C-alpha cells in the first residue's frame, strides 16, 4: 500500500506544478499584452475610426495591408477589429459599400507636439 500512496503523492505534486506553471504563463502573457498597450499610449497615438469605400477586388486582407499601423501586433488582430467594428461574421465584403476601419493618429507627425 505504501507504493500506491507514494505514486498518488507524486501525481498530485506533478499536477500542482503543472497548474502553477500554467498560471505563471497566463500571467506573463497578460503582462506582455498590458505593456504593448501602455507603449501605444506612451507614444501619444490617438485611436480614431474612419469610413472607407470598398473597391472592386478589395478584401479585408488587402484593406488591412494598406491601413494597418504599428500599434497592432499583427494583421490578424487588425482584421479582427475591422470585423468587429462592422459586425461581420465572415470576411465577405462588397464593392460599393463602406467599411469602418480603426487608425491611430500620432500627434508628432502633425507637428502638434511643438505647440
């Protein structure tokens, strides 16, 4: 019986170590995400939204490539925000309609930081 007790204790310890490791990984991931957001705010970039016409042959990907800014971690994140803004359940868009897209305005580009 002593062998079964030791085996059960070992499994419990492994389970506790795994749970603690997972908690640390999740915590670090949240911290990195928070740092990226803080960096955006620190740069003096202001988010705004604008409407653009959808042209023939446009896709969410092509629109994202043309309009993405460094504040986004990747093009997928930017496309997901466009989909959310426009209540799109898929990537289907149609020429002749309009699409809301997010953009960031950096006041240093406009010379406002000298005022």
